[in-house]
C-alpha cells in the first residue's frame, strides 16, 4: 500500500500548467513545509515536500490555496528517476501525488496571521482577552488552550 497523509504550510503559491493532450488536464504543483515532531540539535525542524495535483483539484488549489496557508493532503508517494542531460548523472526526485486536499485552518485565521494581528482579530470578533480571563489562552491558529482553572460554566458545551 502506498498512502501518505501530510499537514503543513504552503511554501509558495500553487502553479498550474496544462497538459498538451487532446483534452488538456490541469497539473498543479506546490510545496508543503511539514514540521517534524522531534528535532535534534543542528537538524532542520521541517521537511519540504513537493506536491502535484491533477484535474479539477489542481484548479481548485490554484484558485484558493495561498503561500503560508495550512493544508492537509493525502495521496501517494512517487519516485521519479532520470538521467541529467547536462551532467550525465542519474537523478531522483520524490513527490506526493495528491488525491485529496483540504483546508486545515480557517480563512479568518489565515488572514489575521498574514495581517500580523491575532489579538486585533480576537477583539474584533468579541473573543475574551487574556486580561479578563487568564485561563483563556488564545493561540495564533484560532484554537484556545483550556487550563485546569476553568469552571464548567466557562465551557461552551
């Protein structure tokens, strides 16, 4: 079985080209930065993975995905081998052929992060501040940490 599931941030805006076949098919490529769970001293803390999407999903990515956006993808790993014509060396590239892709953050969270102000967004949406409720810890991704000091009356469910 060849199945891969990733969640990360786009490293660039998606780029779409169309095949030269009788019925052109969209071929969209983008990079995904996926954080490593564990990192060692001197090693990078993220992997940069090339993704390719075909057809309508590729057109969707071109239209709605933007650099820095958190997305989740699933698909298959593909290894390509070729001979470099300039150097004569064998080359290898790994990429993910995306079968499914989804947004992994809200549009407002993405826009607030890009405009540099989660606190401004939280205040404009009437969200509580940490000053009025120290147990409420807003995070840049739109989620809130719940600490032990919250009463049952403070929970939304």
